[in-house]
C-alpha cells in the first residue's frame, strides 16, 4: 500500500481590512493629539526658562554696573542734553549693560559721540544680542525695511520699568512727574527723567503732558530704591503691537518694539516704559494710550516675566492686582505689595 504524503498548506496571511486600517489611523491621530500639546508645552517651558535666564543676566549686569559706578544703575535714557531739535539717543539702559554681559567688543563699536542720526553707526545696530531677545518672540530678530528707518536693526524685547502712574499722582506737578507729548514719566521708578530748563506749561494730549518739554535721563542709585530691591521691578518683557491695521498705527513688525541700540527720541524713551496698565492689556495707540505708557507683555501664556533690582526673576500674572503691580513698579513710593506676585 502506497502511503500518501500530505503536504500541509501554509496558513494564508489575511491583509488589513479598510476598517482596521481606519481604526489604526484614528488611534495614531488620537495619540498625536494627546502628545502634541505636551510637546508644545515642553517647548514653551524651555523658552520661558531661557527668557528668565535672559532677564537674570540683565539684572546681574545692572548690579555689576552699580558696583563699578559708585552704586549707580544704568542710565535709562540720555535724552536731549546739549543737542536741540528731534534727536535720538544711544546712551541708555541696553547699551550700558553690554560691558557687564560679556559684550564689551560690541559696546566698543558704538559711537556715543555721534552728531547725526543713530543709524549712522553701523554695523553695530544689526548685531543680535541673544540675551535681548525672548525665544518666544515670533517675528524676525533683525528688522530690515521697516516703515521708518529707526525701526531697523536688532531688536530688544525687554524694557526697563520707569515707575507707575499710581492713584492720586498729581500729573501736573513738575516735582513728581516729567511731562512730554508721549506720556508723563513719574519720578518714582527705577529709571527716571528730569527736566531740562524751566518746566513747560501743562498741555499735550493727556493731563500733565507737554509737547515741547525737553528732558534727559536721571541716574538712580541703589540707595534710592527705598521700597527694597527685592520689591522693585527693574526690567520686564515688552512685545506690544497694535491689534488693528490702520494708517498711523503700529501693527506691522516690529510693532512698538525698538532696536536695542536706540535709546529714544527727543522726549520718548524707547528703553523703558511707565506702568499704567496691567501686563498684556489689549490696547492700541489709537485708543488714547501714550507711547511711554504702553503695557508690558509677553508671548508666554498668562504671564510676563520681570527682573527685580536685586537680580531675581519673577513671573507676573495678567490678572495681577493693579495696585500691587503699581507698588512693584515704584522704587521709592513707600507702598506695599499686596500678597505674593
């Protein structure tokens, strides 16, 4: 009898059905949807940490400046001293910090004795200082072909804190404020100004303003920070851009952000701002806010980071108590911070 050898057939491999494939795609989509926010949050946390480190470097540089300059903090703004007319200033906070941030070669390229416009001094204005740009800044770090030439150059997304418009402040008292056509500057901040010559008559677009008053920056010493160095804001994030596009507004990049090398224009400091509104307040210049009073703000969700005079760095919520925020912005007002910030 002849035995038959049975040949086993290999098991057939069944392909994915369309339904199974769609299920797999759906599962992958759900996983991506779950993971992507976590990845984005991790990236933003890293950017926020780097931004805090930038502010830390600026705060320590200001302390080192004071140690080298007989207790004096950097000048917030040189202003119109011997010069007359529409002049720009390069002597200011962010130029004076450079030698104390390992940027002395760049500092040495700046011609502080210029006689014309500040953009005559190139190529210094196009050099990006990494510690002056928040990593969450979404526009180019160097502006070329801006609406106005003074917008061009490497930007700084931080500003010094020039005091606050606290409740009850007499905006018409020249002993308490310096008046300009771009918003009053109170004499209660880490960075201050003083009048050149006699006080001008009250005028301008807001109470206490004057379109003709000239002023210069005033050096503030650490001993004048009587509210305490750990209770006084030094530098904060500033990324303001108007929200609407219209003639005369600042909606295009860089918005109201200015190059680091440019101290200001005649009677409008570009390197520090006065606290009137809480951080990230959504307001445009065509709504009546003065340039000197544009709100601090950031691209970090819900917070804006600040360096204090002692060199520490703290985030401040968009929902911060207004009076507490104003108290932090003043250096010598004797006001109290209401709770933690």
